[in-house]
């Protein structure tokens, strides 16, 4: 499965949150856009900045795990 497909199947909330909390101003804004995006635009964001989104996706998984642990 490609990175884009894996991100599309994951929870975008955590990727967007990681962007908003840990990203530059650009990626903070992109995180807000990702949070508000419909599925087509979500894919467009992931396809346009795959490597960067993948990094934030992985950071989001860490945030989700930390929150689940309490």
C-alpha cells in the first residue's frame, strides 16, 4: 500500500493536529486545510506533499499513542 493510501485510510485528525502543533506556519495552515478538506482535497494534499505529510502522519501516530496511554 502506498503512503498516500495509508494516510487516506488513517485518521486525518492526528496528522492535521501534528501539523498544527509542530509545523511551520505553512504546515500549520495546511493542517487546518487538511482538517476541513473533503476526501478529494485530502488526497490532493497528500499527493502534493507526500513526504512531508508522511512525516506528520507518523508524528500523529505518536501523538495518538501518547494520548491513548493517558
